[in-house]
C-alpha cells in the first residue's frame, strides 16, 4: 500500500499482526506500520461490516480501531509500536470482554 523510503534507517521493531510477524520501524504508529506492511489490514465496522482503513492518522476519524495486546478499540494511529506487540484486525462486532 505504501512504500518505505530507502533512506529510513530507524531500527526495526518486530510486531505481530493476526499472528504473523512483520517488521515496523521504531517511532512508527501501529497504523503506519500496518499501512506499510503490504498486508490487507482493512477492519470491518461493527454495524454494517463496511471496510475501513486508517484515514486521518491523527485521532479524529476512528477508522483505525484495532485490538492491541488484547485490548480492543484502540486507535492505532495514536499508539507507537513496541517490540513484540500483538495486533488483531477487528472484524465486525467484538465479543464482550475482548
Ligand atoms: S486514523 Fe483517524 S483516528 Fe486513527
């Protein structure tokens, strides 16, 4: 979806997206890492199931909601990646307690 600059020399950070390891860069937000991963990272809304991708990248639109380390409905555009972080792409309605 997006291509990283070859001049980006920031240290790599390994995160897991739906169980698959991907390499982000130190300082990336979760949403930036997902968009740069070349994976299908579309979530689907709880009401209509419509696909969504991070849009505003500044905490306004809520189109970037993901589950991070077991906590749902986190705004990926506001959370920096951390080594070993586990991210799940939300699909439709969440179950209570997740
Ligand atoms: S991308 Fe808009 S709130 Fe995160």
